[in-house]
């Protein structure tokens, strides 16, 4: 579950391009 969240967080950051 933690890994999935981490991946999702990274995807979000990439989408936002922070």
C-alpha cells in the first residue's frame, strides 16, 4: 500500500511538474 501511495505521489508531482 505504501509503495502504491509513493508511486501515486510521484505521478502527481510529475503531473504538477513541481
